[in-house]
């Protein structure tokens, strides 16, 4: 068995130190010299394939700048990639678990050396500031390291426990599923993209990777690292394309064995519906495995016993980190009436000090990712005065410091009703609805009043309330007296239930099991 040290999450870079800021800026200059303007083709069966149509990656913080381009796959490319993935599977599944894990560990070592370069590219392509980019690349490294180690426990006959029975040998074998498709989002284009690949491939599957159209450059950068680490041709097929075209084609294809998806609720539910239709007459002989994370409408409760300053800090961090473009972001602040004014006034004051600007200049709040997101958020800003009182922001200027971009002001709307659209629908931007609760029980009822169940939080000093929330707050990830974002691989396995997904818990001890099937083998002696 592979001998490696115990898993420990990566530490984060301290950007209060001038030398670290300087190193990041040097990485930005290097990326501008070497990567801006680069084109990433498709990779099918190890061959780089260009296409007539291309995706342009636009800097959301300066929409006059094209960061680079990626090829745009067609259904024909998707078919080639799927057939190639099945062909590669026949060899890849015979590799030992150790050998596959070594590829992930080598990729991790390469990414550690190029960490700031990957961060800098993320600042340009999706607008992340220094800290947000760094914690994400740290998470990407963690996924590689964690899944490489976790794979060891699934190795060999008898890896899972069975009961002894006289006169027989009985055991369980874990077997990979086959060729699947990974459809990843733009908001974590490094960590989620890489984590969704690393898990299935380390246990012997092959994957067609379809990154989001807005973040193909980062995805291409990371696939090149996997190839440099020794990943055989065909194990990962790199297939940038429209979700409604190649994504839909692969999801409904009878030869697709599994689908892993992170994105919006509506798209995820469509995938689940299509994948559930078994095409026996076209040769399908399995029920497709579907693993999904679909976002949330996440709330944090502050009661009258909370440390108010700590609660305000948690609210600002959870709401406005990466402009609220996280499925775990705090979009509802639920405050009991006794401390409502103190909490809200402090929250507004603290958020009002956030700097708006580019990821490159390390602003607190940068631009949202694209025109579609910008227009959607503007729609909610239009109804905000009807659904509550706009206490901060409320505008989407579309520029900052003279640069055109998808800029939305950090926005806080007070006295929103629990059933208002702004309190129920996922906005995915720097917009928070503050909801007044009568008391603790009312606050908990409000927290559970959505169809989602991803993250939530409670700020309270009452032990009995924390214990009640532990049992009754309907979320997959629950945080006490801290922000509700920032799950760390192996420390806080991540994933929600209800309409937030399949609660598959990425970065957790059972996640790899989603990509394997069990066979019981009995031999009578």
C-alpha cells in the first residue's frame, strides 16, 4: 500500500504580509505574459482538437479584456469523447489503487509549485481577489491529497467488512462504474472542477469533463497539470461546450454510466429527470448514478444571547465573500427582535466599508461573473424596495474605478418577509435579505422555510439552542458562531439535502463510494 503521511489541509497564504502581496502581483504579471491570450483546445483521447467555434473568457472586472479562449465542442466531439473514455476505462481500471493515487499526488505537487499562478489566472478569468483565489486553490490541492489517501481503504477483496460464516470465504469488492460526465460550475472553477474529476478517476473510472463556459481557461490549466502528472490519454476527456448541447447529449446518452453536476437547481433537476430515463432498447443496462449539488438559500440566525460583534463579522464574511457567488453564501440574516437593530446597524456599517474593484487589485467585492448573472441580480434589486427597506447599496453600476464590468454594490435589504421572493429564491450575488424573528423558535422556523438545505448557521451562547439546531436546522452543513462558508476538505465534508442536492458530502470519507459498485463474492470450501 502507498506509504504517505497523514492528510492535513493546506494552510492559507497571509495577505496581510507585504511579501505575499508582492509574490501574488508577480504571479499576475507572469500570467499576463504567458497565459493571457492563450487558447485551450479540446482534449479527446489524448489528442488536442481545435474547433471552428470558440468560447471567449472575458475578465468580468474589465469586460474590455479577453483573457483567452477555449474550443467549443459539438455533439460529434461528445460522442468521440464518450467512446474514447470507455476504451481508456478498460486499461485504467486495471491499474492498482496505489498507481492511480500517485497520479493525484504528483498533480498536487505540481499545483503546489504553481499555486500563485493558478490563483492569478482565477483573478483575471472570474474576478476572485487574492484570498478567495488562494483558499480555492488550497482546496483543489486538498481534494487531490485527500482522495488519494481515501482510495486506499477501498483497495482489494475484503475492503468492506462482512460477517464470518463457517465453511466459506465471503468478501466484498469495490469496482469502478465506467465512463461518466462531470459538469462543473464557474464559481469554483479550480476546486470543484478538480475535485469532481479526482474522485471518480482515482477509483478507476474515466471522465468527460465539461467545465463552465466562463472558466475554461482555469480548467484547461488544471487538465494540463493532470497530464503532466502522468494521467493516461483518455482517462479525462476535456470537453468545453454548451450545457444545452454537449451536456444534454451526454446526460441522456445510454452509454453514460454516471453524472456528477454542480450548478443551479433547475438545471440539476432537468439532469436528474433526463438521466432517470433508461434506454434499454439502445443498449443501456444500468441505472445511471447521479451526484448533484444544487445551491441554496442559506440563513444565519442571530439570537439575543449572541456575541454581536462576532455575528456581524460572520455575516459580512459569509454574505460578501466572492460577491455572494457561493452556493453556501449567507443570503438570509435572521435576527431575533431583541437585538435586530444592533445587529443590522453593525452589519450595514461594516459592509459599507467594503472596497469594490477588481480581483487584480484585491478588492473586497469584485464583479459578478457575466452578463446573465448581472441582469438576474439587477432584477432582484428592482423589487428590493417593494419587499423590504434597502439599507445599503441597491445599485448595479456596471463599472468601478473607470473600468467596465459586471459590478453590483453590496446590498442589504431589511425587514424582508420570510415568504418574499428575495427570501426564497437564490440570487447568487452580493445581496442579503434581513428577516426579523419574534424569538428563537420563530427564527428556526424561518430558517427552515425554504426548499433548500445546504448551509446554515447559528450565533448564540445558549447551549440548548445550539443542540436543538443540531437536530432541527435542515441543512447539510451547519455552523455555530462563525461564518457559514469555507468548508475545508476532510474537515467539513460538504453537501446539502432537500433541493440543495444529493448530500453526497464532497471531501468526506464516503464520497468515493459514489463512483464504485460493490460485488459480494462467496466461495464454498
